[in-house]
């Protein structure tokens, strides 16, 4: 019995150690990834000179607390280092009509 216990324990530990290689994520790892993604979204919104409300609306699946934390961190970083925001070109600013190609 003793001779088979050690090899079985070694085999079981090798199988359990391989779970990371299979891509099985723990709940802690999933939560950490979601938190990091939310902070990245918030930081990108702030750098793109978007309001926090606009950021929440365009990213409904991201956690609001994480998005706000990222937005706030980027805001403080931009203020401390005199970084100018870079508005995205794909969105029309409110109040400005979109240019049309044909003239009537």
C-alpha cells in the first residue's frame, strides 16, 4: 500500500499543477482580469476626453467601479504630467452637425 501511495500522490499533484496549462481560471483570476479590463477602459476613456457617463454607456459590461477607478487614475496622471487628451476622430462632437458630401 505504501509503495503505491507515493507515485499516486505525485501523479495527482502533476495533474493538478497542469490545470493552469489547460486554461482553467480560478474565480480570483477572473475577477482580477475583469478589474484590470475595467481600469483600462476607464483610463482610455479619460485619455480620449470622454466623460465618465459616456464611458459607462459605451461599455455596459465593464464594472462601473473599476471603470471609474481607471478614469480617476488617468485623470490624476494627466493633471500631474500636463498630458493633453486625444479625442477620438470617429465620433462627432455634440452640437456639431456631420458634414455631408453633397451640396443642394
